[in-house]
C-alpha cells in the first residue's frame, strides 16, 4: 500500500471536515456593531429600556405601556400593566402582567461582547409581536394574552428564595401562576393552576409558549453549529432542523424530559413535571425566529375542578457542571456528537488546568502538551518508520523500474524488501489515525465550550472564542487587523512539513507544501483558542521531528 496516498487522504479528509464551514458560511467579517444594534432592537420590548449601570448590576425602567389585543371576554382591570423586576445574583429578569411572561432576561456574569462596557447577555430577543417566552394558553378559553394581576412590582426574597403569584381569568377559567426564583441559581419553577369557575364543562390543551431568535453572534468557524429547538425524550437527545418547521407547524409527540431553544453558549429550557407536556409544536416567524409550544394532552374540567401544570425553567449558560445540577440529562444540550466520550474528559482537563493557572490560553497549551506526551511513543515509532521508508526509496525505485511490466512480481519484491529491513508501510499513518478522534474532540470542545467565550489570553488576544487580530491602525481589507497567531501557525506548519520525511515524488511533495497555505486561509477566522492549540501542537511536532533527525544522524 502506498503510505503517501494514505497520509494524503487523511490530511485532505481533515481539511474537508473542518474547512467546509467556510465555503457554506462565506468570508464576511463579523460586524459587532451591527450585532449589538440587532440585540438592542430585538431584545428590548417597546415597554422597557434596559440600561447597564455598572459591571455587576442592571436597572430596568418602565415606559409607556402598549395595550395587548383583548380576546373574548377576558377580565382586565382599567389600568396599565405593571412590570415586575426579579433581581438575583445571576440575572435580572422583567416580567409583565400582560401574559404573565418574561420580557427581558439579562445575565450578569456573561456579556454581549468582550468590551468592558458591554451590557449583560440578553436571552429574550423578541419584541413581543410574536409573543414572549412563558406565555400560557388553555385552549380558546384562556389565550396567551390573558392579563395577570401580580400585586406588587418587585419580587422580594426571604433568604435564597423568592416567589411571585399572578392571577388571571379567562372565559370561565381562573388561572394562578406561581413563580419561584433562587438567588444563586438559573433554575426557576413555574406552577400554573387552572380552575373551572363556569357552570359548564370546559375542555382545552394547556400550552406553555416560547418565542425567540438566535442569541449568539454568528462567527465563521462556528456557523455550522446547531441553534434552534432541541429536546430530550426516551433517553435520546434530538435537534430539530429548521427544514422541519419553516413551511408550517411541526409537532413532536411524546412526554419529553426537557425541551429548549438552544444556541452555542446559552439556552432557554422547559422541564415539564408530573406529565404536564405530551407534545411540542414548532413554527417559524421572520427570518430565523422560532415559536415553540409545549402542549399537554386534552384536559376536561368539570365545574369547580382544578388542574395543575408544573414546569422547571432554565435560562442560562450551557456550562456542563451547571446543567448537570439542574437535571440528570440536561447536559446533553452540550452536544459533542460522536466525540463526547473523549470531549467531556478533555473539557474536565481544560477546567482543571484553568483552576491552577487562571488563564484558559495557558490551559489550552497544557492540555495540548499532555495529549502530545500521551501520544509521544506511538508518534515516535511512526516518524521513525517514515524515516526508514524514506531510506528505502532508492531500492524501491529500482524494483519498480525492474519489474514495471510485472506488477504482481513487483509487489512481491517490495513486500520482501519491507520484511528484510523490518519496515511497516503503515507505521507512519497509524499514529495519525489514532490521534484523529482526540484532535476532533479537542476541536469540538474549543469551538463549543462557554469557558472560552470572552476569555482573554495575553497581549492582543483578549477573546479566545474570537479570531485573533492585532489592530495596528491600518485599515486592512476584509481582515480588519493582522492575524498574527494564525500566520505563526501557518509558518510552523510549513516548517513541520519541510522537516517531515516523505516517500512522495517531487511533484507530490510540492503539492503537500501547499497545505500550510490552505490551512492558514481556513484558520484566519477560526477562534483564536483553536489556532493556539494547532500552533502549539505544530511546535511540539517540530521538536519531536528534530529529536528523531538528530538520533538518526548519531
């Protein structure tokens, strides 16, 4: 077997796997100012102005209320709907008596951008035209626009726990919403009791609503990651592709453990309790908005009868250790795919080293060094095998020339040559094949884990989840700044290529030397954390090759 062709196939496959994102995404640079403007327009309702007062707190000011559409014979007082502020250690939320829903949810420990003056991350990015998260309906008797009397305008906490009660009435239905909040947790609870106060029998399906649009920046290199509805049912995690619901409502039937609207770093999840949900319906709105409804089965209420629906709610970061404390299976929302069995220990190592050095850039370097040390022996064997194969090239060339008209005899003599000199033709490729799952696991971790979001490294690299740019004051077309780390990565790859022994002919060798240029082009907009890993890995490979070359000369 031609070892060079095997090596080339592996490299090209790798290039296709990590490079295809670019050719589907395009190469336009991220316009942070446009993103921030979109956040302000979509994330702030017409009734609310959100202002950042300092790095750890947020003030929410109420403005003139806009009256919702009144359906049927809903009972509504002759006054403006109040806004209720929920202030915890982790977030500031704003609820409204209109629909009893969340109109704003701002995280305190995560910001929109890496700018020091950036406001907190807003998880509700709709303007209300398609509804707000946590609206509730019960058939046609109580629509989502039902008015709920909340009493006060703030949630008071007794110790770590705070609660909010809201009461509303539909057509013959009395509804009480009970929210429970914790100061030190993203987990919330919502209990909704409905009572038939009419003189007849009522039938309806309870539905908890979710309306949202993407709450993350779209960066080249991460665009292919999933964003949208997801759920966990029957021990299986499922992502719902937009093709399923963009042309009309799409329903998934079954009792789900949780459903969510998820992005790369954040999610808004509903965890129905006590059989409160039997299906989920999704539909699209606008350019990329999604409406989700968590539906109960059809319920019948006799006069005076009460039905209770319970949900746990999680609006927060997709951080594994946090998700595991909320629900046993919510951590599957951080979907590493096939590489999960390696990716999770890799993320553990990354956080372990961070706990020691307090810098995720250095933690990436330490994880890279550790993996290189683990694979050092088999890589050493592979590189030595390639070196020995290179030494045999003159003899193999003679055999191929001698038996060029007899392929069977030529192959036999080549195999005898391998046996005589104890050379394994696959020895150079096997270490690479073994390391591919580890590389892709680390690749997925660095691309997806929220730990790297806005995490600084050193010098000009202030965000390991963003492309590295050194802004020199020159307006560089397309790039904006100089991708210093990416250029260093390309140079190290070129040097590694020059040092690595090859059995290819001169034409093939020249083609291989083009790979560093291709990889530099692909990596120019990748997260700097990924580029840092690749650069350090190249430096370690160069050092290992240098050691082998010295040993072979000794």
